[in-house]
C-alpha cells in the first residue's frame, strides 16, 4: 500500500559452527575521524560503500544488527562461495526467516574490513500477486549497526550536515559542551539500542531504528494511553517485511502526539497497531535531532536540529491485493470501513472492468490515487 513501512532485520540468531568461525576471524577497523556523507531519499539514509571491491549503494539501518546485501551480483562467484546456511532472523512482524552468511571485503569512509561477515536474506515472494516495484534508487543492501557495536566506535549521526562521523572522546566532549544532552538509554546484549521517550505522559523504551520509515510505533496493548488523542482507525494488512505481510488486524494512526525527549517537548506522528509487536522510533522522528551514540560508555546524546519531525501519519484509506486471482480489499480506513468489508472483490474501477490482463494496473491505480474518494469502485461482497 501507499507509504507502507517496510520493516527489515531486527535480530539474528547464530546456530552454526561455521558462522561462529566466520565471526571469530572477522576484523573491523574504524577510521579515526572518518566522515561518511549521506542523502535521505524516499525516507532512507543512503550512502556509498565498497563490498568485494565493487561500488554499491546501501541504506543505513540502526535497526539492523547485520550488514546485508540484496544484490548477489556484488559478490564474485556468489553461487560457489562457501556460506553458512544455519541460523535465522526475526522481523518486526514476529516472522522468522532464513539467512546466508559469508565473509567479504568492505570499505567506506568510516570502516574497512578484509573479512566482514555479510548476510543475504532470500526475499519473500511478492505478496501483492504483481511484480515487485522497481528499485528506483538502486539500493543494493543495508549498512547495519554491527560495525559500530562490534568495534565499540562512537559516532555522530549528523542530520544537520547529512553525514555520519566517527568521533573521538575529545570531539564528543566538545559537542556536549556545545549543547548535546544525554538522554536515558540502554544497550541490551544481542538486541537493539534503546532510547527512552515520554509519549503522551508515559515513558517507553524505544528501539532506535533508522530503517523504519515512519515516526513512532507501539503495540496495540498501549492503545488505552491515547484515548485523549484524535485518531484514524484502519483494519487489515498495514505492514510488510522480508518474511511477508502482517495480519489483518486493527491499527490506529495519530497526528501530533506529544513527546518529551529529555527536556525537549515536541509533537510526532504515532502508530499503534495489533499487526506489530514492537516499540520503535523511526526515521520520521530521529531525523529531527542530531545524535551521538557512545558505544564505549553505553550512552546516547541528542540535540534538536532544524529538520521537521513527521507529525502526520500517512495511511491509505483502502488497500488491495491479488488473492485467488481476484483483486481483494485487504485494508480499510476512515469512511471506507462502513462502505466495504475486508475480502470484498473489486470488479471495476472508474467504470473499467478488472480483468486478468489489467489486474495489476488496477491495483496500482487504487493504491497510488492520492484522493481515493474520487475512485468509483464497484465490488462484489465477500
């Protein structure tokens, strides 16, 4: 669906002697005072690197505990390369997936390694029933937080200047003197770094996840805390991950939720969903601050910048997928909840009959129309 959050690798479980040997041999060198420029495009932090001596474009995902490729052509002789096939990961939907691991050379302006353990996840088949959309940004993988965690490298995530910088203790002390403030945080073993945010009067430990393109995400059990806020309700499939689609449950979208970051008061978009089991702060919120992540002392510092925090939740009011060779309604929000049912078949749009030849085009028309109220949808009741 339009503006859907694609949530990627959250955790990886190691179960193979071969994999353990790879990690034991792995050597990562942080470049003192290294500075990596990035750009934000389509809600992704994009940066250039080299894997196996080949230039590639990766997106920086602090919610990924591994560095991953999505394009096997980056690796010479990938099909015959010795790989570890044991182990699994768990995505934001709580679904498990299998992974491959292998060593490869890596370099960018922050790190270098002759034998960085890289992963490859076989992506799920398209859940829409249509060809996957083109990778217009030509992203070839994920630059994960494992580089910083493994080497205990402190870094500045500097949205003001669109760069990531390796910082010395001296530089860090200077930045703190210039206005960076510590925020309550914790660094659990084998889990994501967390920061504590006060959301509508209640404190939450939130995974710090630049791979999440939205702002704030909470599980449905927290919905009672937001009865005083205006909301839009949605039912159905709202999220996708590497392992497939979410369940068809209830999601609430809130605009302008009050947030306290240390002693800073701001407002942000918020999603509370039965489809997700996570406490997560994403790029829509994170980009509104510059951050120092101190892996040596397990501390996080922040300073408000001039970038806007995403305050409005964006969700389609009607979503469709191909199921059993028919175009079915899988998501409803707003006034559409009272007009249609999940599972209703869309038989025509704007007077054009849905056929096997145009079914993907009709699905895309429904999902990409900015004002879906202008669509004339004819359905066959479920």
